C-alpha cells in the first residue's frame, strides 16, 4: 500500500471521530497498525470521503442545502412512477384509436354528427367522450369542447321555408367552427395540436386471404352458436349484388361439418352386467355435414360478431362499435310480430364503418381515385373466398395429375412381372441385335493380307 493511501485512510478515520465527539488529549485516537486495504476497501473509502466532504459543505453553506433539496430525488421517483403509464400521443396506433372511438359508443353521451365533426374526426385528433356531448383531450392538456348542434327541421314539421333555411345556415356555421376546434382546442404544448391520425387508421387487415378467411370463420362460428336467437332467413337482407350461394360454394366443406359421436342422446350400450363397452360395437367418430346457417353467414360476412361481453342475442361490430339486439327481429313469445320486419346487415353499420365504406377501408382519401376501384371490407372478404377456392381447385387438380402419372409409371412394372411377356421382350431385343450385327458385317471392307501369297 502506498503512503498516500495510508494517509488518506488515517485522515478519514480522524474526520469520522471528530464528527462524533470533540478531540481532546484524553480521547485522542491511538494509532494502530493499518492492515493492507483491498480494492473494495479503497472504493468504499473514496465514496465515504466524498460523503463527508458533501456533508461539511452543506453545513458550511445553507444555500447549498436548499439547492440540493430542489434537485429532485422525489422528482426522480415521480418520473419513474409515471413511466409505467402508457403514452397518450400515439397517432399511428390503431388499437389506441379504436379505444378512443369506443368512448363515443354510448347513446346517452353522444349522438350522430355530420361527417366533418363525427366521432371518427374527434378520435383521430386525440379526443375522447367523457360526458354528454363533451370531449376531452386524451393527453390531459386541459382541452375540452362541448359539441351541441341545433336539431334539423323540415317543412314537414310545420315550419316555413325561411325558418328551415335559417336553421340550416346556423347548423352549417357551427359545423364549420367545430371543425376548426378539432386542432385549435388543444393547448399550445399538446402534440395533438399539430398532428393527427393518418387516413389509413381505419383500414381493416383483410388483404391477406388467410387472415380474411380465418376472421370470417371465427365470426360465423360465434354467431352460429346463438341458435334460435338468430332471426330467420327471410328477415335478413343484403345489398344488391351479394350472392350468398356463390360464397357458400367457395367455402371449405370442413366449415359445415361436425364430429358426431357413435352414441348420441346420452344412450349407453353398456349392459348392467358389463363393466366395459364391447370393442365390437365401438365405432370411430365420423364427420357429419350440417346445413349452412345463412343468417349467421350473412352477419359474419359483413363484420358482425357475437358481443364480446357475452350478452345473449347481441351482436356487434369491432370497427364502428354498433350493436344489434337480435331479439327485435324475432317474434315474441306471446305471438306478437317482430319490432322490425327486416334486418339489413349493411345499413345497420355506421356510415363511416370500413366494412361498408370504401373510402374508409382504402385509407387513401384521394378525391382523384375512382370509386369503382375501391373495395369495402365485406367485398374484400368475398374476393378472398374466391381466390382461396381457386387455389384449392388448382391444388386438387395438381394432385390428381400426379396420381395419374404415378399410376401410368407403375403399369410397365406390372407387365414386367409377367414371365412370358419378359421372355418375349428379351427375344425381340436379341433379334434386333443380330440384325444390326449382320448389317455391320456385310458392309465392312475386307481386310487385306499383309503377307504375300506363297506359291505352292
């Protein structure tokens, strides 16, 4: 150990003793032999010296103590606690956008508004519905807006044409002002003030055929389980041009089959004296075809699924959060007619829902793009069914071709197994060789003898 280290250690011990009691001749520290210090001891000593120096500086200068109190150990703890909270400014996150949009679902808090200020616009700009017609910034910037519009009136309600025009002008002016508040009502430091969600935020992930068909199968299975709670087929209505029969013909048959047990309705074949069932009577589980539930398929094709909370007879859409009580389309137990005589699976969606809105599903929003080139969500699913069916037919055709070729290749092998045919083929082969040999022998030039003829 160097002399400098020993000196620092002795000074350190003297400083510690001077803090605990005054130094007098009686209690002066006795010098004891110092043991060699390890690397850990040197690190601890340096840290302790720094602490002592800091303590002395605090006592000497009260301003230092006040400054240190302002530098924030408690603040660091608050920061670490807040770091566990999810970020609120995530305009690229579709799941978070849907969370904000779902806050507008309650009819006692929000009613439909014109397209420039509907719930999608507010959710894209970082707003959530917190009270009746009241939106608040999700980032807690302090921004809040109460959105109220005068009711629409018509001449049929008994108002004259001037009254109707005046009300419509006031309503249009308010819509214009509220559209400006989408960004302006955020505070100056709020990131939502200058940035909003992209137009593709509503886009449904249906471009992949496998994903589209998997979602359709899950929705069909969930809705089919409702059984008698579903409305009848004659009540279900689809848009013009939708051919359910064509869709059904393109779906895999496995969707409409179920495994039927060998023993049904709880009946047992075990006799009273037997302890185990007979192996001869045991039959394997066989798939059984079921009729296609057209009502469930129509609902599933247009994005409807069983309610996530498990409510009986309730279906909902996960894109626009519209919910339907199917009991309103079923006759009552007392024989009364249904509340509604028809259920249009497309019109029950909100106007901005990507399952029926081509612009929302395309995500481009370009006015120059032709409407004929756009596809709504249900159209993409129907096209995925056609594409998957074509691929399946091609795979089956390829398999049949390979099986045919394999059978043709196996035919000569079967002929070779016949001994008579094999002998006949061998004789023909040797006959060809002999004919070729004769041809080559007759046409080959005669060899000249190298030795002269010897006279006799």
